[in-house]
């Protein structure tokens, strides 16, 4: 089963890389317009300016109708260009900008998380030392899985709710 999924993983990783770079998105959009325009110009015997205009109008799914393909190859190219734009490029651009807008500025950075974990460990050690001096036994916490672990017993809707958010900084 693993070898069957390998190409899909490569495609997924490629899409993630592709979507995380605005430069790559813009360059690929422009390249797609130019390539589609050149192919359209050859297939439909159109001028370079008309072919690029057709590619922009078709890729944006506006479709003014002033220029349209008359051959089957041109129609196939139009269908391919529209499908690629609607199913791949536009959603990737939208997702990229949405991910930039939805950023939790209050989220701890990795270094901050590690520092907090070390502080808790030091406090626990000090508490155990103090309790030992006083003759008090400190109960050890039960080991537990992180809520967001893939094999966590918590239901998916509970994981996000119980994972907790840090209160806003004052």
C-alpha cells in the first residue's frame, strides 16, 4: 500500500511548497498565461497579443467571448487552463493569503515553549526537594499523551477545545 501512496505524497509536498511561496505562485501564474497563450496562438492561428489576451480572460474565468477557440485542441486547452486555475491556482493563492491573515500573534514560539517546560521541570524538582525536607510525599503525575497526538483517545472535537489557548498578554 505504501508504494501506491508515494506519488500522492510527492504531489502533496510539491503543492505545499508551491503554496507557501508567493513568488512561486505569481511566476507560475504568469508562466501558465504565457504558455497557454503561445499554444493557443499556434493552435488557433491567433496573434501573440490576442493569444495572451485570450489566456488572461480564460484563466480568470471571465470569458468575454470576444475571442474563443474554434478547434478541438483550442477547446481542450481552454478546459485545461480553466480547470487548472479554478481547481489549483486560485485556491492556492486564496489559501496563502488567508494563512497570512489568520496568525495567532499570542502563540508561543518553540523556544518559549521549551523554556516554559524547563521552568516547570525546575519548579517540580524544587518542590520535591522542599517536600522531602518537610517529610511530605509529592504525588507523581500520571504520564499522559498530548491531546493532539494522532492516537489520542480524546475525540477530535475535544482535542482542539482542551488543548487550550494562552490568555492574551496584558
